[in-house]
C-alpha cells in the first residue's frame, strides 16, 4: 500500500518550455487578487490516517483531519496522488492549478473562502476549509460537488471510496498499464475455481463498425465509406467489410468476408477459414484469394524459445501494443520520428504479429501483418500443417493452393516441406519446397529454404550477451523464375541492432546494409538509425544512403518535446550531403483542449520540390463517435477532409444496442452481473437484486464500470484466448456479502458479449459467550473451540472464544445449525458442556442475519468425561 507525504511531485521541464511556463506562472501569481496573509483557521480537529481507494487508482494512506464525524482531505496531497497539477502561492493564501488541461483552472482561496473552477465561484463557510502546516484541508463532500471527484467516507473503517465523473490522466495510465501487463508471465500459474465453456450458437449479430470520409480538392469531391459487420454463424466467427466510393464501382475484390471456426481441443483440424484468405509463406504475388483453409495450429499462445528484435514506425509519440498470435506481450512508445522497436519472444510455429496504436489524445488504430521470420521451430515430435485451396479474384479466376507441413525433429531442429500451385504462372505452375531451421547453442539460429526453379535462401541470426543482434540474409533467384516478382538476381542483407541504456538515456540503434544484384548493375542501400529518449523528450537521427549511379546521402533529425500548456512540439530537419543544404524543414504542434478535442497545427517546407504546406486539424471524441476535420494548403491549392467513425455493439441481440466511438468487430466482451443470492442456490431468482461495487481484475483488457450500476463490462478481449477474471468482495458495503468463486476462467468469443452472473452470498453471523459456572457465578472462558454443524451433521466452521468468553463467526448460509464445543478439548481441560448442542436458525435477509446470545455454559467435569 502506497503512503502519501506532503512533498510535491517533481515535474521535469526542459530549458525552453520551463522558461515560458515559469513566466506564465509568475505573472498569474502577481495578478492573483487578495491580501498576502490570512489568519490561521481556529477550527478544532483531530489528525487521522485514512485509506483512499478506488477503481484504477489503487489504494493509499493519506493524512486527513476529522471534525466531529466530518472528514477534511488535503487538497495538494490528494491532487499530487491523482497527478493533478497544483501549486501553492508564494504567500500561501491560495492554491491553484488545472484538472485536465490549462483551461480547467481552479483556485482555492483561503482569504475569501472561495473555490473558483470552470468559471464558477463557490463560497465556503470558514469551518469548511482548514489551512494547517502549509496544506489546505477541504471538506470531503466539496471534492465531488465542485470537481466531480466523489469521496465517500466511512468513519468506522477510516476509508474513503473514491470515484471520478471524468477519467483523469492518472486513472487512464493506470488502466492502460493494467491492460498491457505481459500475460505470458502468469501463464500456467493461475488455477481457476470456476470454468465457463463456450456454447454453440447458430446465429448472432454482435458488432458493427463504420467509417466515412469526404475530401474536396481542385473542385473534386471524393467520398468513401466502410462498414464492418461481425457476428456468429453456425458456431464460427463471421466478419464482413464493405467499401464504397463515389469514384469507383463496387468491386468484389475490394470487399472482405470470412467465416472462421476454432476448436483448440481438436487434434487434426483446429481452425477452418472460409472466404477471403491469405496464404502464409506464399511465394506468388497474388490478388485476393477466395476459398478454404484448414489447419491444426492452435490460436493460443505457445511456448517461446528465444528473442528477436523487430522495429517499425507509426505516428510520433504514440503508444504501441504488440500482439503475438493474438496475445498481448509488450508495449512501448514511438519516438519523435514514429520509430518503435520490440524485443519479442520467438514462439513455436508461425507468428502472426499485430500492432495496436494509441494516440496521445485517445486515438486508437490497429495494423496486422505476418512477420516473415526466416525460421520456424516446433516442439519435439510435434506436427503442424496448413492447407489452402482457393481461386484468385482477378479477371482470369485462376486456381491457387498451398500445403505447408512442419515437424519438430528435435528441440533444436525443425524440418518443413510443402508444395504451392498457381495456375496463373506460365512456365512453372507447381513449386515444391523444403526448409530447415536449426539452433546452435542459445545464441545462433540458422535456416535454409529451397524451392527448385524459384530460389534458394540462407539466413542466420546471432545474439550477443549485450542484446546486440546480428542478422544476415542471402536469396539467390533462379533465372527466368516468375513466381516472385523481382528483377533482382540476388538479394543480400545484413543488419546489426541493439537497445541501450546510458544513465537516464534509453535508446535503440540499428545499422542496415542491403545489396541487390541486377542484370548489369548493382543497387546498394544503407541506413543508420539512432533513437534516444530522456524523460519526456525524444530524438531520432536517421541517415540513409543510396549507391546506384552516384551516391546520395541524407540525414533526418526529429525531436518530440513537451512545451507549455501540455502541448507537444515535433520539429524535423532533413539535410542533403551532396547538395550541402537543408532540403526539408517541418514543425508540428499538438494540443488537447476541452477534454475531448485535439488541435493539430503544422508547417512544412520542401526544397527538393520547392513547395510549402500548412496543415490544420481538429478531432473531437464523443462517447458514440469520433469526428475530424483536416485542412491542408500546398502553395495556392487547398484540400479539406472531413471524417467520422464509430461502432455499435449488440450486447443482447437487438434488445440492447450501444453506440461506441471505437471499432468492435472481431473482439469479445464479458458482462459481469453480481446479484444477492439469498438462498445460495447459485441461480438468479426473481426476488434477488443486483449488488454494487464488485471488484474486478482482468489482465490484458479494458474494464468499464458505472458507480451507479452493478454490471461491470470487460471489453477488448482477443478472440479464443483464455482469460482469468478475478473478483472479490472487498469493496462491498456490507461485510456479510461474500463471493465463493473468485477466479473464473472463460474463453473470449469474437463478436459476442457473454453475460456472467456472479452470485453474492448473503451470509449470517452467530455470536455468544462461553461461560464457566463457578459457585453460581458466570465467568467468561477464553480459547474454547466452538464447532458449528449444519442440520445434516456436517462440520461447517470453527470459532475460538476471546478473553471475556465472547465468540462470533460470520459466513453462514441461510439454514439451521447448532453450535457445540470440541469434545477432545473438553477432555483435556476437564470441563463439561452443560448446554450441549445449541440450535439456531440463519434466515434469508438482505443485510445478512445476525444471531446473538447463542451461549455455551461450562463447568468443571468431576467425572472427567469431557462433557457432551
């Protein structure tokens, strides 16, 4: 549990932004109204330590004040814990800052006993704001009334249940961090006490996504729309995407439809795909495929045998999540140029790599690709296959098929073979192939692949102890081969990459050489990339060279830095060495305003084509959609783009429809509904109400809750993956509410919201005294074991009497019981139970039944029998 102190959080600033921000703060302090000093508040109070807790914020101990039974919370300490910017004035007569952005200014003024926030001034009574030891203590109910930060105080337990009407930056980071935990670390370590299996569904409509955009340029208006539909048909995931445009006729090749059936418990056919396909490892460059694909490869995460460094690019400063075979394994942040890199685990079999991108202001995008890792390993004596049969969606409608087979010969060697057929090829329609992957020690991996009449390929990967990775690749193409569309006769590549950390600087560097041999000439390219991050500033320097007729070398520098008012500035410069001049200069500033709006302003000058461009973009997030407007002026020409996107969830078919601002097709979700199970029969009967404040934890997903509703939504679940839902009863208002099954294993189903009802037992309590009768007087007896049996005679629980003879036990279901003493103990202490078996009844009660005065009377056993 984290402990809060009165020291303020140190926020790193850099030289330029610090100077500007400092001037703004100083000017704000100088203009602040009111006298410089005020008298100390004379309200009498008691200092206590309370525990503040809430969803997505964890729990922490914080020093507070109590006046009578009213709680006063420290404004600065609480805001520091919630990462809300605040600053005490030089004179100490006010505390100011902002909640989400600089426009959300608040001022707590003890001179006039007022709080100013969102252009509203709230007057306070003198006993509602206490200033003590350079800290402002505010009556707890005002945090909810003014700032939307609800603080419910429990005087008995000295706890504060915290909820927020808005998602604070701190809460968002906690949620994302929880969602991105590496679930492979806990694989196999969790044992569920309740398992919910998939059920066959013939027909179900689950989700709908939509995107629409319109662009005006040079008098032309381009309009396009995309609709995605996800559901379940005959037990299989069914997804369709339709694309429309006013400039292109409807083309079936631009549309997508796929039915995907998965049963990981089967041995020979675990996956079946019908519709649009991609062929893993295909040599042919084909258009869209329409057909069937069978495989015995499981969709779940498999064991890893090594590591591999991959890198790619996106928008600067975006958060990137990495999924391997639909399992979240890592996340990182892109640098100033958009570069990101991962050190990923190599898993047995082919690896489908998918990225999810999160923008700094809530944007979400995704990209999927099959990483062509030049080697593939399987566990010993394991066989996997993939069979694809389809027709090519072009004017010729040629036939395509491919069979991949792989066998784990040993733990270090995997053999593969197969055959590919493409009727559109003129000379060689059938291409057989062989491949081999081998590990030499723990640091060296080699592989080879041979397709007669097409190519022969060798690759190697060597990993040093300091995470330096060296890769080499050589491909020699057969003369006149036509399957792989390239004019090159031989491709060669060598790459050296290394992550590093020097004091407070974290970075990644990569050196790549490529050489392609053509009929009469050679083409050589080189790239040297270095990315460095220190606190909130990131810089990327990339130099690349092309050696063809004459060398051409350029370098690009990109920096991402925070500036005043929480904006981010990204300048870029590009230098051409042969021309000895700067050929490109670009600057972009991005700022979030009004909680859900992002404004982007940029300028670019390109000397190579002698053009300059201005851009202005505005994006706004509603709860049900995202809308955006982008304007770009290049020279005297102006273009404008308007876009909107969103999604619809059919949580219970057509009975419960919910609009969202994000895509949902292909994902699963779970709706948890806790209810008071009065009779403890694990069924939700008509008279059993829902219960609030269920505590839920799930790794690798998003949890949505409404403090006013009992249901908890778990979304963003990857299809067919097993999730462990951890629930507990710690946040329930009544200690009599208990949950029996606290770890639930469930397999996520795409395009389906599974409803799981959580029975919450309303348990009763029994209490009484154990007393000893001595010469007619009754005296409490300590450390006596009490046994509680149900009416069938089964032992339910045991309790131990306290110093004064008092005992109690909470956790009894409704029913008839009796309490007695332990006969073995009675013999040892030479006492007799005069009361025998004392019966009592626990009734069904919303608050939990409490039975008192179930007393046990003892006396010294002169006969030594130990009593009953």
